[in-house]
């Protein structure tokens, strides 16, 4: 649900090591699935805004590791505070919708909908970044969105509002990811990660008085675990991109679906439906094809004339 495709690489880039990069992204995906289990359990008691706020606050602990790894406080200098504020706001709202999706849907269904983000990124890259999208990628996007039709009734029941929350989360995550591409032109990866958490926490904190349920000690510990898991998952995703190019590691984001199915069955007894698996297959295949086309385009552009 929180894939490494949304994250920039570290400003201090180690020697390329693709196997290590794959290891980090797989570990990040597994951790993200465990975090989703904790969120789904907490969402039955606490509002999504409150959970998102504590996700940001406790996520600062591993974020400090990212800042330290990137070179310390000097990497936090920025010339685009409004750009960071925009990303923080989008990211915060994305989390709220993601947590609502987890509340209303089975774990695997909510995770599957998050895989729509790369498709939305392709569509929005035209107006936001001025990129050109060829007919092959447009066809892939169309196939991916067909997957939504198969998932419209993911559990074989009546339409679930959680689907809309899941789609909204993927859309906002795509917008936030594209804003990262813009911010990395002037700012470091560490500053983007730091200010995203900072502004996200501040924005969510403003709404906290309206969406507050006093947490028990167990609930607070679980919220702290969500923040630590999420921040660590993000740190590992950043590490993955520092060791290997996105084309090599991004496909392994989809291993989160495997963990979601396993954990969803162990904790809640949910088994994936046929419509879900068809939808996942369409969305995943289209996302992988778009990744293939981008990698091919990048290789062509890097070749000397």
C-alpha cells in the first residue's frame, strides 16, 4: 500500500546492488502489510484522522534515521516550502482515505486498490509534468481500470463505499508521488520525507479535536507501532531505491498482495474472491507493462545519438 515507487532515492547513493535493493523492497512490502493489519484492527475503535496523526508523529522516529543517513540537518534546507506543504496535505488525506478503506474492506481488497496508484500517475503525468504518454501506456491504463470493474463487488456483496475510499487513496498517492518528482529537482530526499511527515502531522493535528477518541494504553502502543512500522517501511523503500533502479525493484512491491492474502486469512478468515483475483491480475499486469515501457524509454533516452 505504501510502495517504493512513491519515494525518491537517497541523496547519498551507495554502490549499486540490485539483490540488496530487492531484499529491501520485499521487506518494506511485508512490513506495510503488517502495518495494514494493525490499522484495520485499530480502525474499529479510533477515527481515521486520529490514526493518521499518530502515524505521522511516531513515524518521525525512523524518519530521523533517513535524515541522518542522508547527511544530517544540512539536507533539510529547502527553497520550496509551499511544495512540501502541498505534498504533506495530499499525503495526510491519502492516509485518511487509506485507513477508511481498510476499515470497510477486507485487507486484500484494500491493498489491491492501492495498486491503482501507478496507473493514476501515468494519467496525471500529462497535466502535472507535461510528459508524453504513448498509445501503449494508454492501453495499459485502460486494462488496469478494467480491473476496477471486476473489483466493484470485491467480496461478492453489494457495492462497498470502501472501494471509493481505496480509489481516492490511490489517486492522492499518485498526486503525491508526482509532486516528489517536482520537488527532487531542487530538494533532497531526506527533506521531502521530513517535511511530508511534519506538515502531515500539523494538518491532521488541526482536525484532531473533531475526530478524537481517547486511546487506551494498548491502543496508544498499537498506534506507536503503526508509526514505527510505517516509517521503517518507508526507510527501507528509500534504501531499496538507493541500491537499485526503480525498474529493478518496483515489481516486487506487488509481493505486499501475497502478505495481505495470508494475513487477511489468518486474522479474519478472509479468502480472495475470483473477481478480486481477476481485478488484481489486470491492475498488476498493466502496472508492470507501464513500468516496462518507462524503463525502455529511459534506456532509449540515455543512449548517445
